C-alpha cells in the first residue's frame, strides 16, 4: 500500500499536537479566517479573544492521535494565510466542554492557526466535515469520472 495515504501516522499526529501546544504556550496563535472565528467564538461564549488560546491549549491536552478526524493524507488549506498548509482535524468527547467537540488547525513557521473549533456535528466525521465548496468540487470530479 502507498505510504502516502497512510499519513498522518499516530506518531506524526502526536508530534503535531505537541507543536500546536508549544505554539499556544508561547502565545503564537492566529486566526486563519478571523471573520469565521468570530461566529464560532460567540457560540463558545468566549468574550475575550485572548481566552481562546488558553482554552484551545486545554482542549488539545484532552486529544490524542486516535481522535484524528481529518483526511488521509491531510487536506490542504485554501485560506490565504495558510495556503497549501496541511489541516489537522480532531473530534473527541471533551470533559472540559461536556460535549463532543471538533477542532481543526494548521501549523506554519512556529505559529498555530485556528481554522475551526465548535461542537461536533454528526455529519462531520472525516471528509464530510470540509468546506462545502470543496465537497462540491469532489462531487463534480466524481460525476466527470462517471461520464467518461
């Protein structure tokens, strides 16, 4: 089997989670898309944007590689700030939040990029959790394949 499609391994995910926590500990967190983040933070009842990095750090402490909910290999971002960076998504039952949560982030040059954080939606296991535009593109490719 092609090793490329087995990525990310548990070891790689462990490393990425560690890197993410290190960035947050050093207060090196940025929003990939601030406009999108505002709505999510509102739903999390976060009044102070500064608190979000502490919360994310605490939530990342709850996650392990078996909670990975992203694609294999990881999907690449289309957000301008993190264009073409790999996205790491996790779904887990959060003791702190008291519900199943979903988080997605990217890492770039020692910075943690917040892509998404919200209560998990049942539809969003694996690939179904991606942006609607991307889902549409994948469907169109499948339709073309069926026609040929």
